[in-house]
C-alpha cells in the first residue's frame, strides 16, 4: 500500500520555516527530499511485506514443538522475537516516512512538532523524517 504523495512542483515552499542564517527552501530542495522519501517508502513497504512473510514462515515451522529439545524451542522463540522486533522497528520507520510526506504536502514540513520552531534545513536534509528540532529531540531522549 503506497501512500499518496504530493506530485513534484505542487509544494508551496514559501511558508516552510528555516532557522536563522539559513536560506529559504527551494522547490528543488523539497522535491529532492520528497523523491528520497517516496523511494524509501517503497523500499520499506517491500521490507515490511518480506518480514511478514518470514514471520509467517517461522510461525508455521515452529508447530507445536513436539519432539524439540529445549535448545530448538529456545532458538525458534528467539528467531520469532527477533523477527517481530525488526518488523515493529520497520513499521515505525514506515510511519515516520509517511508522516514526513504528509508534512511536505500540508506545508508543515520543517516545523518542530513540540515547540513549533524551525527544525532546520541541514537536519532535514540529513534526516528528512525528523519531526523535532535538535533541542526538543535532546529533551525527549533525556526523559
């Protein structure tokens, strides 16, 4: 399931915030980030589908465990938990990527979700899924 994305050239960049000393966003810069996110979205959606298939296979293979020794049972449980954790992390990245694309489309890309200040172009160009400015992210991580 691919998220509907904003076509190239339909983003109003004039209202996107920047930090003091940064140049305003250009349409080309935002389009480059959008294209990167769309490509990443497709890759992550494929990864989620692959992980789901792998988990289904592990669940089928685990059966009832009859005849397995303790090590086999533990190994299967570990593999299942590892796959489920990886799937949860990948789904979170998928959610963040979709949210970033939504922010681009709504004109709120670059606005910190906590304080409402500009996140900063350099941060967003390095990590386009960022939803918090550096200060708010550091505060969140200290909690």
